C-alpha cells in the first residue's frame, strides 16, 4: 500500500467499527482453531501481513499463553507494529515467507492475498509450508469481483472473491476441512450504494461520527450472534475462511 494508506490504517484501526468486527471474527476463528485440539501446548501464531499491528496487538493481549508473531512488507509499518504489539515482526513478503517449515500452529492473513503483487498460489503454498500438520490457516478477503471499486484501488486490492471460488482455491493448494462464510451482511446495502451507485472515489479507511460508529459496530455484533447460533449469512462484503494443513 502507499504510505498514506498505512498512516490512515495506524490512525483508525484501534477504533473504527470495521476493524473491530474484523478483529473479533479473526480472534473467534483463532480460538476455534485452538479449541479443536490441533495446536501445541503453547501455540505459535503468525499474523501474515500485519500492517501497523492492530490485530497483532489484540491477538497478543487475548492469548497470553500463545506466542504471536507478525510479518509485514513495509519496514516502517513493521516498526509501528512492533512498538504497538510488543511482538516480533519480520520484514518480508507473503510470496516468500522468511520462516522455517512447520513453524506455526495458526497463521492469520487478513486482506493480503487480494493485493496486487501477491502471487496467490505461491503465497498459499508458503503459508501451508509454514504450518505444522494439523495447523490452521485463517483468511479474510474482500467479497465479489463485481464489487471492485475505487476503494480497492486505493488500498492496493487487485482481486475480490466469492465463497465457492475461495473454497476451490484452498482445496486446490493442498488444504483440507476448508470452510468459508460471508460477513458484513447487514450493512452490505450501504456498501453497495456507496461503491457502485454513488461511486465514491475515496478509500473507506476513516472514522465516522461516534453515533454511526456505535451503530455499525452493533450491526456486526448482531451478525456474530447470528453466526454463533448456527445461521449462515447469505452474502456480505467480506469472506472469512479457515483451512487445515494436512
């Protein structure tokens, strides 16, 4: 991403409704991975593409009995992430992960595989290589190719995905027990309005008025309650996927 986008990210990721929902979903997926019994006594968890460290910080705070690590391409963002999370953060690319084989029990990668410059299959092969057998990959990615907009250009997204496509991609690259679901369902009509009808030419990485932030955060919390009760959301602006390294 361009320097301006990293600066925006660092300024809002601890407070903005969307990041709050994303981080809650990722943490729930990590807890489920550990609850499956497939991780070490003291798991090693990697945030691959940790940006300025928002999720890595929450991960480290919520899992004191695990070792959290970060990876980020941008050296300045790495420094911000290290300072914020107090976790080791390596400078490197997801296309060629600088870690030994079978280094991690869980790898999380949020909105990285979609970036321009990322080689999908090479990146997934590397993520699989760095997971130990039985380890879990957690991905978040933007949904629907037809929703591609100026926001994607601003944050360096080259691709968006649908659920079936992502399931097939993960299966084809050697993962098993692949699951994927949409989220950001309640607010999807507003997202569609802004990006395709109003055709805003700005990235959406910015705080909204406090009342709107609270309302949007409540919408995502409502969704998480639906998912927890066993309801699968039929569509949404993002896809959360998990897969096992066999």
